[in-house]
């Protein structure tokens, strides 16, 4: 149904408000309202306010006529609005009254609170044979986003499937509606969250749970962008889950390495922290073979990368860690610029025992710890620190899932199954001894279920 109202005077007095809700004034001098007259419905308070505050009798008169037209043609929607105000229930036919253009509403997506500003609201025109429905409702909206350097808006379309009867707005399929006017506490929390976003305008290190990281998630106003260091992938993070990195002062004490060199590393780090250098100037280059290998042995692409690195680290004020397994062909230019070279020899049995003990200390609360004798047995296995970490993590998961005791035998069984090249050295002779007892078919099956 099309509603027209021929009065340029009304348009001149109400043009800003009418245009904001999509009500136009065509070339023939008609006020043109379409799309179910949603715009006029949402302008009721605006028109009434203009009529109330105007000193012009003609303005008041025309606004009164327009209000009468709205009440005559939109009586069912007005009744639906009263029902919503009293019970927060709504029908699919009148769901649109919740989304005036320019209004801000909140919803929860994947359990997270989001706030959106409405840009457009329309039905798909298919009622599926139901007299109580106008089809699915699509709300085009946007939120405020921050990509790490600038603020902007990101458009999103929310789809509300049609439904029968009346439902509470908190139970809408897909996106429960949250009226911020009725939830001032949530509105305040959104404001506080927006203020917190200002803290992320400079690069910094933060920590958060892995399940909060979504590689391909759409940008939202409660997410911020950053690099995930373990995976080297640019990802999006939920603001609420980002916490300051917890500094473990004793972490260096647990590193199995020469104590004298550890003191040197600590001194260099403390000197760096005492300087005026930006505290986030930290670079970690894992497996940096292409950067540190003797340039005489590199191809053209690797040579260009190595030369660029040398130029940049010459003036870099922060700390650069470069790791490599190629120690016999490090480029002299890299070697001369490094303040300290740390070479990690193969672990001895005593070193491995300390590594096992360190991981035992990090076991979940209530999990049994192995005694010194059992740790000494595990230390006889000729595996490195990363392999010890992997075995410990898998053993905890396997024992918990299979409901079997966390013992020396269970760990050795797992170790021999997942690392068949590992060998246990005889403590007295230093010769290779047999591996673990091995898994039964049932035990291996449980492992493969992890």
C-alpha cells in the first residue's frame, strides 16, 4: 500500500526527520511513504514533538492531520507496539517495529554481546502461506570497528526467520533482541568496552584463550585485530578475553642451560627494560635459516631477505631472537651483530630429569605427580624437551579420557607408541634398553580417539 500526502509545507518543516526514515518528497509534490509505512510509524514522536513546540498554527494543524493518518492506517502496528512495551513479545508481522532506522540495539552472537546501528529493515516478501507473516525479516546494520590503526564502520545483514504467533524478543531465532533502553547496565558495559578499545591503539602483547580466536570471523565492534604468535596468522580477538600477558619471573630459572650464560641473558634483558626503548620492540624469528645462513650459499631471493634483515637490525633498538638448527654455516655478518650466541647441546639424563620435573609442576590440580625414582626412569629416554612436552600433554589427555592411572608405565607405553624411534638408555651401562611395554589394541584405540 502506498500512502501519499500532498503538502510541501509539511516537507519543509519535517524534512530532516522524514528523510532519516526513508520518507521522500517526490517531484510532483507528494509526500511518499512506502515499505509498509515503517518510516512514518517510527516518526510518530518526532512529528508530535514538532506539533507541540511549533509556534505556527499551520504547522501544528498539518502535523495533527499527519498523525491522524498514521493512527488510521497503522493501528495494528500501534497495538503491537503497546503489546511489546507491556510484555516484550512480538509477532513476525510486526517485528520491524523494533528496528527504526538509526536506532541502536544489542544482541548476542555465539554468546557474545554485540551492538548495531540500524540502516535498513525490510521483509523478503514471501509469507510462506501464513496470514500472520510477511516472510523473513532482514535488518541491514553496522557496527564500529577498529582494525589496529583506524576506526570505521562495518556493514552486516541480520536474518530473522519468520515464525508463528507471538514470541518474547529474547527468544528470536538467531539474534535475541536486547532493548538497551530497558537494559541500562548493558548499555554502560558497551560504553566501557568502547573505552577499553582505546587501549589497543598501540601495538602490545596480550594473552587470551585459544577458543576466542576465530581466523575467518566477520569484524565486530567487540573484536580487535592482532597476530597470533604461535601460528603466525593474523586473526581477530574478542576484547573481553584479552588480558595482559602474565609475566612469570621464575621462567628463566626453569630453563635447562648453563647458569653463567643465563645470568648474561638476564643482565641484557634487564638493561633493555631499563632503557627508553619501546617495550614491545621484540622480534622472534623461528627456524630463520634463510636469514642467518652464510650468504655465499643462498639463492637470490634468500640473499635479498638476508641482506634486508642485516640492514634493519643494524638500527633496531629492541631485542631480536633468531633460532636455527644450522650452526656450522651462520653468516659472519649476522654472527658479528649478535650480542650473544646460545647453543643448546643434547640433553643429558640429568637435564631431562629436570625438564620432566618442570612439566610435572604444571600438571592440572589434583593430577598425581610422579616421584623422583619414576622421573629418573623417564629421564633415561633419549628425547628432547619438545618431545617431553608433547608426551606429557598427550599422557594427561589420554589418562583422563581413558580413566586410567597416570603412572610411569602409562607414560612409557604412550611414549613408545607415539615416538617409536625413542630408546631408553640403561642407567648403569649406558646401552639402549627396551622400550615401553606397548599398547594393547584397546589402549591404542583409546589413544587414536583423542
